[in-house]
């Protein structure tokens, strides 16, 4: 029995402990700050530059019936996790009493591949988008920005407001959206923060004179562009998280500088958000300490966000570590 042929085969047994799923309600109690979220994003961006973080271009499926399906993948040596997010957007969900977007993030150990946890992907998407926008704004918006306009007033607008109010001396917001309920809710949130809130009747009136413009309009195949970049004043910054769908195509030359989240990923897309010949750089450039983001007070800049797995990993890992250190238990 000591011969190789006679030895008993050793079978690796998977971890059979109860699977950990962190619900939205549990994630919201973590109270992750904008500063912590941005720091987590910056850490992973530095890891990409150092060769210890890897992110794949997002995979997208768009059936002809209006659904939008996508998946992201990012892995790191530190923090030692791999994050996979699967997301589906379907406007028909409204008639079913569901949110348009449903998603889940799976977190695995990046060394062994063993599953660590799953968590509500909508919450991760909301927090990571606002965190990456905040990182871009830190580098591209004027530090004395006081007025922020929101084109689209849903949950992403709410998260961006919470992030930006921590970073800039805001005193006023303008809100323009297709539905009055979301618009009014955003205005109430701003007023609870001590800000003046204006319910704008048009995108133009919301944007004129604003320092920062945040565009978070839900994707739609039949959307007609209605935002003209020429409405932005000198020195303003536009944060565009909706693939640029609401923005008119030709006048994009009105921006002095355009950045995207991941230039390598964007170059592989069949329908880029913006003419790549107009793009100055991406998040990796902004994370380079030698790179100058805003060069003058008069410069008009824009950041177009498609979504990258790095952001999902940054927030999912941060949330899981905070959840674990608090000694939290498996959701039922």
C-alpha cells in the first residue's frame, strides 16, 4: 500500500460552510464614506499600474427587445479577491413591480477561486459609480465648485449628490428629469443637506451657469439626445455615467478635454461613447501622480463612464472586509 499505485487518492473538499450573501439592507448599514470608496478605487488603480490588479473588458449582450445584459471581471493580489458582476437591464421590469436593473456580485478568493460571498449588485454599482465619478471630479472639477446640475434624478443622482457634497463647497443643485417624483426626491435630499434645490424645467436651464453637471439618464434604445455640451460654462466639469446617450454627438468638441474610464476597454467597443480621437486619457492617467488633470480654471472637461470591473471589485472588497470585521453573520 506504500507504492504510488496503492496510495489512496486525495480529493480536495470544497468549503461547505453556509454561503454568505450580503443583502442591500446589510450593505447600507456599513455607511461607507466617499473618502473610503475613492481610496479603494485609487488603490486598485495603482495596482493596475504595478501589475497586481487585472481587469477584463466588460462583456455585453443586447437582444433586439431592449434588454441590456453585461458582466464585469476584475482580480487583485491585494486585496486578495476576484469580483464578477452580472447585470441585466429591462425596462419591462417596471410593469412587474421590479427595478429596471437587477444584478449580483460574486466575490471569490483570487488565489484559490473559492467563493467568499455574493452581494447585492445594484448597491455595488451605485456606490462604485459615484466613487469613480468622485475620483474623476477630484482631478478635473474646480475645487471651488458650488453649483451642481443633475440630468436624470434617480438613485445614481442621489449617490452622486452624497459623494460630491463631501468633496466640494456646494450651495445649490439643479435637478432635471423625466419624472417629477425622482426630481422632487433629489431636491428634498439636497435641502436636507442645507443646499438650495431648484427643480429645473429644461436641461438647458439646469446646466447654464453650473460648475459640475452629472448625467445619469437610464439607457433607452429610443432616446433622442437632448443635452448640448455648448451649454456648459467655462471651467465646468461634466460627469457622464450613461454612455453619453443624452448628449448631442457633434458638439462634443465643445469640451477642451475628454476622459473615459478605461481607454483600452473603450477601444474594443463596437459603439464607443465618444470619438476616441478626442479622448485625452482615462482613470489610469488620472491616477498617475505626474499627470495633470485640470490645467486651467477656464478648461471645460468631461468624464465618460461605461463601467469597469475594477470599480466593482474596489467596492465589493471594501464592503466585505468591513462586514467581516464587524463580525456580521450570514443573511437569511
